[in-house]
C-alpha cells in the first residue's frame, strides 16, 4: 500500500512516575480527566471463554489465545450494573490475556507490561461514564510481566474498561508513559468508539490528542449459530481467484440499493454476494476490518485533514472487528456478530474470506503529535522498534511513523494470538500481510533470514492450514519478491508479474521473455524447494495504484485531491494513456483502451499462479487518475452499481466469462510448474528486443477440455499468423479476440471454427480452444 509519511519526531520527554498504593476508587470519590458520555447499545452476545494460556508470558512470551466471541440472534436487555460496593477486587490470574469470564461470578482482566510500575484498571458504564477504578498492587496483582485482577460480581456484558499505566524513564529511555491517559487493552476482544461512520459524537470525546476507544466484551450472549450444514469452502490454493475489496467502498454508494443503514457495512457486503457469485470469484480479500479510526487525518490541522480513511491501514486493535461496519451504528457487539454472518453467507456461496492485516504498524504514529491509544503507553520499546541512540527514536519501516517489533517474543505471540482468534472465532480462511518484510526485521530493524514470527506462523498447527500471503517489501527498502522466508507455506504478492505484464502489453521493448516467464508461473521466483506456482499471487491491479481503466487512460498520477501537491503515490506506474491523458471522446482511443483492458485481463487469467483482481475493475471504474485514494469516501472511490449495469453486456460480460473459463479449464491454474510437454512456445525471436509478439499452446494432455492457443500482439501493426496444427480430430475455435466488439470479444464455448491463418490486430490478443 502507499503510505503517506508522517512528520518527523519532536522531543517530548515524560518524567518518571511513582507507583500508587493499592486502593479502589469509585466515580463518587474522584474524577478522571476523560469523562465521556454518550450513546448506549442494547445488543449483546454470549461468548465462549477465550481458550488461551498466557502463563508463559510471565517469563517473556505469550501463549495462544483462542475462541471468545460468538453470535446469537438473541439481543437481551443489558444487565443492570451492580452498585460499586457490591463488586470485589480479587487477585485474579495471568491466564488468559484480556478479559475472560469467571463462571457467572465475575470477569478476570490480564494485561502485559514489563516495565510499568503502576497499573490502574478503570471500569466504565456502557454510556462511557466512570464506574470503578482499581489501582493494582503488584504484590498480589502481578505475576512476572502480567498484571491481573478479577472483579467478582462484574457483569458479563455492558461494561467498558481501560487502563492507566505509569513507569520509570522518560523519552530518552524509549518509554512513552502517559499515566493520565486511559489506554485500550491490546487484547480487548471488542472496542467501542464513535457509533457511526465518519460522524463524531459525544462518546468519543474528541480532542487534538484523538478519540476515545474503550475495551468491552460480551460473555452473556448465546453462541453464534453457524448452521447445521455449515462447511468452510477449503479451496485448493490453485483454485483461488481473489477479489480485493473494501467493505466501506463496496456498498457505501446509494446505487448499491442496500438501504442507508447497511451502506458500507458487513451486512451490506452480504447483500451483494449474488454479484460475487455471478462474477465467479472464489475468495474475497477484505481491506482492513480491524478497528481503526476513519477520521484520524482530521485530528490536527494538516494538508490531509479533509480526508476520511477508507482503507483502514492504521489499526487501533488487532483483535476487535471494525465497530462502525455494523449496520445502523449498532456498535461493537453487533459488528462482531454481523461479521460472522457475512463469513457464514460467503462460505455458503463457496467463497473464502481472506483478511488484509496490518501488523507492521499501528495508528499511534511517531513522536510528533502521537495518537496514544494502547501499545505505546503499555510498553513502547516492547511493541515498537526503538533506537534510543538517535533523536528520531521510532524506527519507521512502514512509512507511518512507527514499526511494530514483530519478532520480540511478546509482540510475536500477540500477532499469532490475533490471527488465531480470526481463524477460530470468526472462521476466516487466511491473511494477506501488509508490508510483510517489516516483520522480517529484528527489534533493532536489521533484516533477519529466518524471522521467528514468519516461521512460527508457518508452523502453527492452526495457521499453517490457512492461506498466508505476504506483501514482500516494506518502506525501508527491503524487497523480497521470490525470496520471502516461506517454509514452503507462505505465498507472495508477485510485484514482478504486475510490472512485466504491464510493460509488455503497452508495447515496451525487450519484455517478451519476461512476459512469457510470468505467464508460465514465474518459475524463476518460485520453483524452489516445494514451492508451487500458486505461491505467487499474480495481479495487474491492486488497491494501491491505478484502476484497470486508469492504467490505460493516464500516463501520470493525478493525486491533487489528496492535498499533498501530487507528491504522494507512486510515480512508477508503467501505464499508457493510449494517446490522450484522461477522458476523451475519441472513438479510436476509447476502442484501444478497451482492447488494452481486455488484453491485461486475458494475460492475468491465462497465467499460472493465483490471480487477484480489484473490486470495480469488472465495470471499468475510474478514479480520475488518483493512484493513492485511501482518504476519499466519495463516489470517486465507491463501487458504482449503476455504472456496473451500464457495462453488464459489454466489459462485465467479458470479464466474468473469462473468470469462469479459467475455473473450468484444467490447463489453467495447475498445481505444478509446466513441463515441456505441457506447453509449446511458437517463438524464435526470444532475443530480439523489438519483437512484441508472443504465441503458445497449452496442451490438454487427455483431460478432455481441449488444447488452448493464445497469442498477444503488442505491436502498432497487425500480425498475420499461421495457426499450428490442432490435436488430431480437433479444430481451433475462437473464444477471445480482444479487438472485436461485444459480444464477439468473448464467445462462450468457442465459435464454430477459424481459418488456418489469423490476423491479429495491433494491441490485441486471442484465445482459441481445440474442439472436435
């Protein structure tokens, strides 16, 4: 993803603090600096107890956290909170981290901090008003590095909570103590913030320092009903066709027809599953669905303070679903339940769910105007990479002001526990790790060959069985395409596929060999040990960058609307506007652009490996040349369902039929690399840099689906060819000719047959199938 660099750090030392004696305070005996009041939620759900063991953290490592939150169609009335005097503070236990029910008699709280010398547990009523405050005596409430307390008679739902944390050492030590700030528990299963997307409210108590997010839980609701006949799709990796999409953008537009309360929500996506089925994809890759603050850019005056974060690449939690993706502003409990409902319905449609996860940095930023919410205040040098030997101490390999120290034992276990929760509790089928190379560095930022986190995820008995996909680079210059540590488990975004396909299709010289290598599965990158073609995730378009339409309509980015004088976003787009920058009425140029869009998609879906496509490209969405659109919650970035209808019998038809053709032909998406008997290259000009024509035959080898012949012409002139002989008793039939207008651009099942000679138009491609 494209990251906008935050301003450089400024020195803001915090003085040492002293521990408080143990005591309990109520809302009547003291006042907090943060006293938010606001909205109430009336929806709850009971959860199974989190199955985890954090006992090993007492010596510096965290154990696995399992299932916690489950769905119920029941929405009981919130329990009446007990009087403060009826609650009882007990020592509690260090296992598991986060809140957990103690039968029906109370709730245990456990949180990690190695360097704190004082921690206060603060409880709030559901409206955000202060209820109880407990200073934890380390003699009875600390085991190793885990601080813990049981609150007997604490309700199992309808309670908000946070912590105040203090310790020794100021800015120069790498610590960032802020003892008056109420911090969110890093393991909170749910977070409550503002109720509705993009609408500030009284609860969030917004100030320049940021907005309020409180941990919460619901151990009172019945388990989620996944259904008696429920099964996960469990697609073989070679059968995946991944659809990258934003929950917010997919249905935020009125044209979605899902209703105002469901626009931009989990249930809004569920309403549109028939579209995904019609398209033919087998997996969705959801841009971040962990809790984030969509208004983070508006916190302080800056060139981006007009923007709304629709991508979500700035987590406020690794465990809590995005609460404002709940329908009708129903809150965090509903969001968790509705996300499960979305997963259940997608699985019923045969579609897997992959999450785009951002474990390389958090929303808290660097030392200039930090957004202190959680990790920074609990133990900054544990959770983040810090170099106290330099003035700007927070190392920044993410481009966002901080970098998670993913290979510190505590942080490593937190990430594993987070992933396990999403697999075991929410039933997701895998993850795409944003800037995963940042997780291949030690706590000092030095790259390491065998990162413990990446290894442990690959060897985990649960996580090794789901899809693990790396974005194999970071903002510190570590580029690992084809070389990401993998243990024969990890897949990778194949950035070289994107670049080589784009270059050849737009007619760059000397790209034919690279183009052929990418079509054949990138064996130069992945034919190592037990890796397979599907370990490379092939894409031409992704969320960060041009849309498919813009790739063939703009030579340069046009990001002026972002407020950074068009300096943000990538300058290296390998795009071609086909003769005029931006929209045009020139019919010839528009026809060429349509051909190029079809050429790119044909190359992607004929290639061996795992294809990924971007939401909106199926109808030719444009963002007016903006290739870094993370902060625009407007029609420019939203899926326009009315535009889809306009393209239904033209580009959408071509796009969806091509996907279905790939899934139905065994020569495409093979589990192993091609052998000499699988493919014939009709080529004798490999070393001629001016040759921009490539043709090949994929042999069916007895599967009964027919040989495939494909040819790509990226010259400015037409190329007449003599077709190779078809298999005995078969003849060539045209499936695709990108130069033809719809519906002839794609002929379902192939036409009746073609002549032995075929003329391929400039910047066009064809696909033929051998039929009896």
